[in-house]
């Protein structure tokens, strides 16, 4: 069965750069029209940074929409000019949030964290040969950097302490690729 939807009209409802709320009118496979409302997002990056001692760099921060602290990999949204060089954005976010730089970074792949409501694509990276520096947080960021062993990460995913999708996906992809 053909399940293709064809966009008939697109309307921006709200704009708050770099995001926008959009409502599309689509033609369904059976010919009826329907509306699809979603958030436009510039995309993002996340970095699983593995230290020489086998521990992984994490950040703990408050995520206001869910009203709680999260434990997740260093990450951030793409800025203008990053799309062609996502590894540059990944290195920037790693340095800003943890104070770490790396000599080696490889792309693990990309994910759609919530494709029913946002068009965001997060590109995941694996970084090694790390060097310590200083955090350079945005004015409104309050982040505690910390290190976890691979066993600790597995346990925190298993128990539900780590629920962040990009973190779980990057960990799984790094394991599948044999990096951890």
C-alpha cells in the first residue's frame, strides 16, 4: 500500500529563531486532507567522548520542559554555517560543556529523536584522545561535567536514570561499532 503524504500547503504559525512552529496541510494516500503541526529545528550534535581510562564524559543539567535534571552526553544545536561541518559543531559543544578537546572524532550516525513533532536530526559522534581545558558555558547554562565508566552508563540506562534518547542511541551505536 502506498503511504505517501503530499504537502499541499505550509503555514508558519510562530517563529522564535532558530525554531519555528509550522502547520502543513497534506493529502493522505486515500485522497483526504489532514493537518500536520510540528517544530522546525536547525539540528544538533552529541559527542560520546571516551577518556584514556575508559570512562565517558557526561554532563548533568536541568531540562526545564521535563522539570528535572538529566545525565547526558555533551550536545548542542547547530548554528548557522555548521551544517556542512557537523564535526566542528561537535568539537565546539564538547569544549563548551566539558572543557575537553579531542584529537580524533568520528561520526557514529544520525537520529530523529521525536519525528512526530519535530524535524530535528541529531548527528552523533565518538571522540578520543582527549585533552582537558576549561568549560565555556553560555550565559544561561549551568552544567556539571562528570565521568562515568561504561559499566556505570549501562546500569544507569538499565535503571532509568539515563533517559536521554541521544545519549542512549550514541552509547548503543558506539557499542555496536566496537568502540566501547
